[in-house]
């Protein structure tokens, strides 16, 4: 059995300890999702497991033939390679062979009569047969095509950042290692590509360790979750939904323990303040216990230590945005074609579409950064825009965090009317006071994005334009941001490929089809995808020619069988019994404390009972309909 073991690993950067003495094992065919607040060391842990960084302490244990492939957030490339050369670049024998084979093919295209090249091609073909490399070569091109890359002869240097990420993803997928490590694999992928990747990974023969902000992706791909929190690593069985349930129980138990410690701390503090007349052994032991409690409370987490976005906004009038007969082209490519749009106060709009259809261009037009070629653009007099771009455009990485924030405001007003300092605002965004003097260049990618988000929200906007806001933000920050947007009194317009985020934030969609065609859809993203799936299935199922219409026969009312009558008599009692069992399981879970093994068993039992209850209710509905005909 192939597995990888991480044993007592610790890592520190400067004065910041990322994690300490963490251990875990990844077995065969495990799909592990790693989550945690930005800056807790998720990417650092991935690099250590991949062998690209070394821990301060501890070790990584695996077999000699154990192979690992790693996709970083910012892949490094040789810019003069072609896409295929880059994809086949690697140390695995099959990749070396495929590189040679593709190079010979290109040389033969230029000199088809060269006998030496023909002989070399024949030799390589025999090796391809021996290593069964034909499937790998076909698979590589198929993967690239599914990820939106069709011209394999393009130079890597000519690709956009998103295209480079997709090439890097294809490169690690075709290597088919024992452990596939993916750092934000869904960044820059549209919905179709993400859906394809989900299906691909569900069939993957090896193990997977991944970091992603896409919670639907986590839920559908993983069967185990790791959480980095406060330098510790917590392990949970199941997918993202199971993790949320187990984490809620753990935090509830921790909060109860924290309250008990605080009460004991108060009593010990009273005793210390009264003073001790003589320093007996017993009294010294009490002083030592006080000091231990003080240390635990100082390092412990209370329920209040959460990211807090409670900033005040500006008043918004009746007029926001209006586009009339708007057109925009880049050469032969149409982005807008006589497009009309009226944005009203309180609107929540998601912009979706394939890569290259002009989603970011539309946001830039609304932000008045790009002019229209034709048509009118009317902007309300009270509109105050905050534009969260894909790149943190004005971020001078040599500045310290506190200086960067104070450029916007020294003091900000919160939603409850209070005023707080820039330093206090940094603390609310999970930047402890000792970090405020840190140069921005020393922050992780996710921490930079969180700092950038804080800066634009501090401007008290009433219109938020968000371009791929979920990229590089952790799930906790996203959850709080979604709650903030739900209560935000102004307008929110967002470009995103993140289905979970759009479901929570957007109430209507602009669907960019390409060539200037834009459709409106009223509803969330999942509703849109469901409608699109039904439409596509209907089109596929439609016959070439409509058959002659046959007059419908009068439907005969179906009578209940003996067994159905028996079920109908007993089903109410069965539903009630199942509901009681669910209540009993819930009570057991509440009293299980920190017995995580018991909690996992109870959660499994609860899921089975819920499934049984759902089946019984469906059966009840069916039988009730039949009973009406009796």
C-alpha cells in the first residue's frame, strides 16, 4: 500500500510560526482538502510535502518509488517552450520519451524525406509501445483541449496568466503521480473546465492533496479534510459539508472549555491579588497554576476572534448605472453590441461567461476605466464605487501594512456608528498588532488580497464592483464577505467563476455568450445551470422530425394494491419513529464532547436517518395521491 506520512513537522518564517509538530498520513486514493485562514501556512505545507521546501523540524516519509506532482499558484515556465514542450517537461521516463517523440514529429514535418529522422521515429515508436505511452500522449492533448488550450504550438511566453495556469495544471495531471498536490487549481477556470476537472479527479487512481476556495469543488472532490488553525492541524473524515458540521461541534466544545478556564482564571486572580502571607509549597503551586492559565488564555481563541467586516457605506440615490445602445469592440471582436442595461439600487448582479467573452471589460466600462465606442453611459450623482480588481493595482509592496491602510483613512466609521482607528481595523481583518509594521512583500498571496479588500471597503462605497473576488481568499474570509454583501445596502456587481459564491451573492445574471451577445437571467447560478442542462438535454433528445400527434388516451386512475394500503396505514408511525431517532442522535452528538470518533459515527448515523426520512416522505406523497382515488 502506497502512502505518505508527515511526522512532527514544524515551520517558522521570521518571527511567525506557521505550524508546530503536525503529523498526518495520506493513504491510497484519499482526496484531502486543506483549508485555513490566509497566512496560516497552507501553501508552505504543500511545498514541504512536495519536497520543494524543508521543515524546521520533523520529516516526510514515503517509499522510494513514491511519486509526487505539484501545481503551484504561480507556476514557473521557460518562456520560449511550446505548450506541448512545457506539458511534457519533467523527469518521469514517459515524459522524456514523449518529449523526444514530439520533437522528432516536428522535425519530420519540416524534412519528411530525411531517412535518419524516419529511423529515429521508428525507434521511438517501439519505445512508446513498450511504455504504453500512446494513451499518455493522447491524454495530454485531450486535457489541454478540455482546459481551453487548442493551439499546442504556441509559445508559453505569449500566453496570459490564466492560460499559463491551465498549461501547468495539464502538466501535473498527465504525470499521473501517486500524490497529486494542487494549490488553487480552479483559479482562472470557467464553469465547464471546473466541472470537467471535478469528473477527472473523481476517476483519478492516485491520492490528492489540494487547497481551493471553491467550496462546491471541495464538497464534490474530497473525502477527507485538514484544517490549519492556530499552528495546529485538525483532521476530519468526509467532504466539506461534513467538515463544517464537525468543526461547529469542535468550536462549541472549545468555547465551553474557554469559559471554564476564564472562570477559574478569575478565581485565581482574586487569590493572587489578596496576596499570600507565606510562600508555602501549596501557594507556590497555585501561583504556577495561575501562570499556566494566563498563558493558555493568552494563546487561546475566543469566539470573538473572527474576521469582522462592519464598515459604514455612503448614501445611494435612485440612479446608479444606465447603458443605452452601448457598443464596444477590440478589432474584429465584439464585447458589447447595442447593449442596454439599467442597474437599480439594491441590485445583486453576477457576470458569467467563458474566458475571453469580455467580463472584466464590462466591469471596467462600469468603473469608467474604459470608454464605450458608441452609446450612452449614465452614472448616478451619488455613486461611490469601490473596484476590487484581479490584481492589487496600487499596492506598493515596500510599504508597511499600517502605512498602506492609513493612505485611505486614519479613522473609519463602522455600521453601528462607532469610529475606530486604522490599526483596529487591521485587527478586525485578522492582522494581529505585532504584524502591522510588516512590509507588504512579506505577506502571503491571500493576506495581500485580504489587505487590499480592507482598503477598498474603508472608502465607504455604495457600489461594489468585484472581479474574481474568490481567487486567493480563504473560505473563512469568503464566508464573512458573503454575509457582509448580504447586508450591504448598495449595489454589488461581481464577475466570478465560483458557483458557491455566486449562489450566495447574485440574484440575477448577465450571461456573456461572446460576439457581443448578452442574455439576462433572473435567479442564482445553480438555477441557471439547471435550466441550461435541461435545455441542452431537450435539444439532444429532440427528434429530427416531429411524429404525428396521437390523441392522448384518458388516463386511468390507479388503485392502491394490498401492500400499498398496508404501507399507507403504517407510514405515519414510521415517519414519527424516524424523527424521534434523529432527535436522539442529535442529543448524543451534543453530549459527545471531544470524542471525535464517536461524533463521526453519530454523523454517519444521522445522514442515514435523514436519507431514510426523505424516502419515507416521498413514499407518503405517492401513497397520499393514490389514497385520494380510493
